[in-house]
């Protein structure tokens, strides 16, 4: 009888454990008014948000008990107080582990989420990418200051550091997907690599096959597979970077003719991506004019590629800024095929080519641009 009683107790305990399967969120929410409603939002297979639970904040705290998620995925919290729905949300990954949060009312995106391997990985990845972003912003600011002070050597050094940080970030993203192939977060990182055009469709597909099979059946896994399918169904342009050959292109000139890059090459050629609406571009134009006027007779050519949408705005800016070199534009804004082929995501952007059309430098401005052209064509810096 004792054995039967013990067996019954074990079965009951196992059953209770099964009933407890799921997870809970315990949160500190300082500054929120009592009665603020917290909603837990999930994303359905059709990629639509849906509210799956809610709680009420009392005395700067709330707790929500949730069932076991069918598969790990992103959920997010939204908040509604007496004034209505608050802007922003708190993102987290649903997994069968308790989650602790500290919610910052005035900066929801800065809230702290702890608990579970996937959340730990996700926020580690997010914080690392954020740190790289801050480094690039800091170096951009230093570059701008050095340029304004005509400190050409310093500007070149900063530009080199910025390129190094960019390469380090790319390498980190790649290694993250390789080291965490059994993690949901690896799919997010792989999607980033595709969208940032760091990986080709073929490379992304190879990495996708290395992911755990259980991940591929999730909503995020299916979305990633569709993304890979979309990029592999169209030819991937060769990445254009320092040391590679510049891709030839043709586009309309302001007078309606067609001009190619090959027709515009000099001993040194600058491809200058800009637009009339781009304030930093317009601020940089006087420096480019100065460099062009000094070195054009020595073999410097420039071809401006505008991301304008309106012909009149484009041609007026050319005249107003005295840009006396070759110009082309498809007038397609960020959908310009030349900008897309060159991977341009911000302007001004420059590619410096040698006489054979190979990229020897890029994204130099101010005195750093003048110093580089001086090194290539001779003469002292201005």
C-alpha cells in the first residue's frame, strides 16, 4: 500500500508540474500611475499583432502569468493610462522561463529585460549593435570637426577608424549567426545581414541550412526563408568596395542625354552621390568645387549621381552650387538603381577611382578628400 501511495504522489507531482508549465513576468514600473493597463501582444502566423493577456499596474509593480508559448517568438508590452495608449513598447522573447523587467516610463525602449537564454542572447546582440552604432556616430562627429578645422591628416585617420569599426561590426554579425545557430536570435541576425547587404542571397541560404530545423518552422523562420527566396530570385550585384572594380552605369544627364561612368573616367574620378534636398551634401559642395577646380586640369573628373525626385530641383542645385562636372540622375530618390548597386544608404557618399576604374578610397569629405586627391595627382594640400 505504501508503494501505491508513493506512486500516486509521484504521478500527482508530475501532473502538477505539467499544469505549471509556462512562464511569468514580474516587473517594476516606477512612475506609472496606478491603474495603468499592461497588454501582452503576440504576433500571429499571418504577422498580425494580437493581445493575449493583460495586467494592471499598482504601486509601481505588475505581474502576468502566461501559458507555454507554442514556439519561441517576439512578444511586446504596450501600456494604456488615463490619457490613452502610451507611445512605444517593450520587446521580449517568449520562452518558458521567468522574466524580470524594469520598465522606464519615459523611455520604454531602454527598459531592462532579464530571464531566459533567448532573451539574454537577444539583448546582448542588441546592445552590441547599439554600441557599434554609437562608435560610428562618435567618429562621424570627430570627422566633421576635423574637416571644419582643415585637419586633413586627422580626418583621414578618423575615416580609417570608422571603416575599421564598420568591418568589425560586419564580422561580429557573421560570427554571431555561426556561434548561435540553434537560437532564434541567429535568425534575426541573419535577416539583418541580408537587409544590410552584407551577405549575398547564396551565402544567406547556406547559413540558413545550418540553423536548427525546429527554428525553420517558426514564424520568424518562415519569414526568413521568404526573405532569402526574394533575394536569391534576383541577381545579387557584386559588392563595390575599396580594391574592387567600380560597376559601370548609364543614366540621363540634365539635358536628357545618356552618360556612362566609363565615358566620364579621368586619371582620378570621383563618383559623388548627393541630392538637392540633402543639407550635408550642399554644405560639402563648396569643398568639392574647390578640389575640382584645382585638380581637374591634372586629370580629376567627377560624375555626380543625384538622388533627387524632381528635375527642376536637381538642375537648380547644380547651377546654384556651381557644380561644373558631369551629372546623371534617374530621379528615383532612394530607389535609384545606381545607388542601390553601390550600396549607398546615406549621402553624401563618394567613391574615388583610379584611371582603370578601380575603387581606391571612399566616403572622404572636407580636407580628407582634398588630401587624397593631392596624393594621387600631385600638388600640396590647400
